[in-house]
C-alpha cells in the first residue's frame, strides 16, 4: 500500500510542478507502516462488541492517517486495533473515537506457527 501512496504522491507533485514550469525533488519517508487490521480478528472484535453493547452501537471506523506503534505488531501477528467510545461529546468526533476521552484496545491472536 505504501508503494502505491508513494507513487501517486510523486506523480501529483511532479504534475503540479510541470503545470507551472517547475521541477521538484520528491522524497517519501516511511516512518510508521499503516495500521491494518486482520479480517478474522476484526470480525471477532466486532462480534464481542455486538454482544456487549449491541450491534446498533458498534460502528465501522473510517480510515485515519494517525500513526500507531501497534502497526508494527500487526506486521508480525494478526490482530485488530479498535476504538472504544465512552459517551457523548465533541472533544473528538468519530474520526478518532467517540466521546470526550476515547480509548483504544489492541488484540492479537494467541496461535503460533
């Protein structure tokens, strides 16, 4: 995925510069990898949350651009990173978790290969 992002960003930067008769030097630093949940673990987390608070209170999270250390763990082992809301509030809208002080939780599978 990062290869595609890098290629597209480079194309956009070079195209904008070319439109104005300029050149650019493009550098893409890969700091944190994307945090991508494993499908099986994300489904399990959804099922658990449905059982605790009801399916009507469980939402799909829109992708965010936040960096997360857990992304390194997800490269090594399947897991899921989820937001847990703690009530109403506009401190942070759903893009980063609902309620005035959202929590996150991380889970990985316990199987070994």
